[in-house]
C-alpha cells in the first residue's frame, strides 16, 4: 500500500457513501418537521390554558359584537319585523348633526379624562416617589387612588350634591365672598360639560399616579445620582430622566383614559343625562337614546360599531406611537 493510501485510508464504497448522504439528508429534513410539530404542540397547550377565559369572552363580548354588527344593517324599532337597509344606517350617522355634536363632546372629554389626569398623575407620582418612606406618604397615595375604586354611579350622585345650587361648591364660594360666581353647574349650557369633565379628572388621576409610581420604581437610582453629580435639580431630573423613561406607562395610561373618555356613559347619565338640552350628549348617551327611546335600534347598533372601531384605532395608534418614539 502506498503512503497516500495509508494516510487517506481506503475509499468508501459508492453504495455506502450514498447511504450516508441519504441518512444525513433525512435527518436535516426531520429537524424542521420536529420543530414545527413542537411549535404546534406548544400552541395547542397554550390554547388549552386560554380556553377557560376565551369561552366567556367569546360568549359575552365577541358574539354580542357580531350580533350588533348584524343589527346595524337593518331598520328596526325593537318590536316589529326588521327590514334590511344595508349600509344606510352608517350613512345616516355620517350626516347627523347630533352625532357630530356628540363626537365633539367626546373629544372635549379627552382633555379632562386623559390629558389633565396624566399631567396631575405624573406630578403626583414624582412628588410621592421623592417622599417615599416618609410619614403620611402611604395615606396620601391611598387617598389619591380612592376615587378609582368607588363605583361611578356613587361618584355621580356624590358630585351632584357638590354641584347643586345649595351644594358644597356654591356654599364654599359664598363663604369666601364669591357668591356672584355661584351657578347651577350641571344645569348650565356653558359649564355642564366642564363640570362633568372635572369629575372624570378626579376619578382617573389616582390611577395615572399609581401607574407612574410603578414605573418610577423600575428606574435605576444610579441614574438620578449621576444627574445630581452633574448638578441637575429636581425639575431637571424630572424632565430629563423620569418623563422619558416612563414611556410604557404613558402608553398604558393614555390608552385607558382615552377609552374612558370615548366610551363614557354612566357618569354622564347619572349627573346630567346628556342635558341641559344636548350640551353633554356623548356617543354612549346617544346610543342609549336611539335604542331605548327613539326606536332606532339599527342606527344605534351602527353607531356602537363605529364607536368600537374608533376606540380600537385610537388604542392602536397610541401603542404604535409609543413603540416608535425614540
């Protein structure tokens, strides 16, 4: 045997080499198949865990939504046989001046339910976090969050007493010599909507504060220490460190509060009922009036679908912007 033969060894038989290659190819083919089957098993297991929550959600949320979309295609008063009208109900919504007014009112409530509570909650969270561990901090945090756990029906009744002509607010104004500013706040065409909006601000601010407090706890304290070593004061720390690092909490707070503003119903129904006149009518109140008072179930269903789509798009845009923000 030559030196080259000893170094390289005998050449494999042609049949043996082809068998090795076929075995290698079959192994490579089995690996993706095994990975796909493993993913399918994991998805099936995850679906089994989700079924206990998915079934009630489907029964009480998805199916009613689909039924509402179905009713929006009919002209129906809730009693007689419905007649199919297609998309005519959506056309009526687009040309209804009362709906445009309700949309403007809902947009105005975003200022009170979203912008103002987020600002107040952010400032409150910054103050409370700096006083963490001091006496009274837990009590202040509890008092600020308390309106969030009170039922909105009770909140509405409470603030009706506050805003009444002989209520707490007017009595306080008279006591400090500002009796000329007293008004029937919830009965005023000018002040009814801001008055209801301030109730929403009072309710939601505590929730925003708790969200921002949870966000400040995950910020590394060394970042603040480094900023203080560079001469940054409390305001500079707040604007340069706290606000940018609370972007995820901003997205959550903005989503929750925008939904609360656009879908508001119970608070306005208890305090003003949409009045005086139509000065506090919002889409939720209008849906209720059309379905149960106006005999226009189809139009009310179409408005409900449009409101659902608007809220979904608003949340989608907020989440997209929060991910793309630098």
